[in-house]
């Protein structure tokens, strides 16, 4: 899917296949994989900062890689490689779903049955749990027919790419949720004794002279059945009926703890100032119709819910990637589900 305004391009992107993760040459280094560059059948060790990415970085999958030497944040990996250095990094995973019924006659539509469930579903305005009517096969597309086309997604799994995407979106004034920004910087350390001490993705001022702070996360994860959502058999080829979720199951306890710390600090800043405090989530795929905080991590979603109740904004920025490594803006108004904790 290609839509919207140009956001970003990864230079030097090329097709590959993931052979082994972790690398057989460095089996104790989680961030390295053995890959095959398809154009010249060359095998090499590539940086894989996404780890397994909830199944998007597993052996046998097609990937898109690009030359990307180590930076100052990769010293631990270089030490583990005994002074050697990787030359390429995995940026995107190729995700495919095949509709093997697309040429079959369409069955006669059946009346939809209604199902009641409890959800929080107001963007940036969590409400008390209410019983909401939700139809089976709930999707942004209300049609009862199956998808006719196969689903192919190029999903950015490298977590570092999210900040690059968001920076471009800010510079191009693409987001509805954020007023035009007149100046900003990235990776800014903010300290106040006893209240906050973290490096945030972006700090700046909007054209209305109100300051903003944004912390950005990468969201490649999606599932048909995340949380209480169920996938019906008759919806098998409604490929866009997935829930994007964060954090992923692959996130480490240490990284979760750091993310929760920053959410709590943004909550403090928001309650004590006029600063726009924003949690930005770059959703790297388009086969989704909602965003939800992971049902597998109650502590994280409780922190987010508390933050939103105190005025912190949640911005789900959806982008679409091409095989050539080009990202396009789709929307920053994807419905956000705030489940009961």
C-alpha cells in the first residue's frame, strides 16, 4: 500500500533473507543475524536491533537491509564481535498473507450478530468502562466481503527508524494532533531533582509558543486476536482487521521499565506545566484498524492510562513502506483502544 505524502527513504536498501538469528558465528549476541544478500548470493552478519520482533525477524523470512556501520550505541556488540564490525543492518521485514479463496464464488452474506464487550475507545480521552456494541469482523472497512488481494507489507522493524520517521513528519507538519512546530531538537536530556531525569526523543516549541516533549516508540506488531478481540473464520481474508499493539512480547523487562519511567515523568511534567507531553507511536504497517496497549503488560498500559488521564497525548502515526525503502504518511488519527486495567 502506498499513500499520502513522502516521509523518508532508506538509502541503499536491498533484498535479503534471514538465515539465522542469532548469528551462528556469534550465538551469544542477540543483536546479530546471519543473512543472505539476494542480488549477489553473499552471506554476512547483519545488525538486528529488533531481536525477534514478535515473529517478524525469524529465520527464513524475507528482509530488506541496507549498509549501516556501527555507531556509538553499538559498542557492546562490537566488543562481542572481538573487534570486528557489521556492515549491514536489517531495516524491514516482508510480511505476506495469501488469499487462496480469492477466485472462489462469494458466499451469500449472512446477518451480522452483535457482541457486547467493554472497551475504552476515545482518542486521548479515556472514559469509564461502558458496554459498547461491537459487530463480528469489526474493521475500518464495513463491507462483508473478503479481501480480494493478497496482503504484502514491508514493515520497519528497526526500532531506530521510528525517530527518523517522526522527525520528518514534524518537519513536514503532517500531524493533525501536533500544531506546526517552529523549532525542536532530538534526544534531549531533561533533569529536575526528584522529578525527572531522562533523554526524550524530541523537545521543542510549536508556533503558538507552547513547548512540547515527545517520546517515540516503534510499532511493527499486529495481531488479529490481540486482547479480547477474536478473529472469526469468515473474516479470514479481512487483512486490515488487525490490532497494532505495543509493547511487543520481545521487549525486555529492562526496556519496559525504562519506558514506564519516561511515561511517569511525562505525566509529572504535564501536571506541573503547560507543556504538550506526547507519546508518539510510529505504526509501521497498514493492515490494521486500531492501536492498543499490550494486553500482555498491565504495568505499561496502566502507566499510559494514568498519563492520558492527566493530559498526556497519544499519537499513533501510521506509515506505509515500499519495497524500495520509501515511507509515506497515512494518518495520525488511528483509533486508540484503552482497555480496562
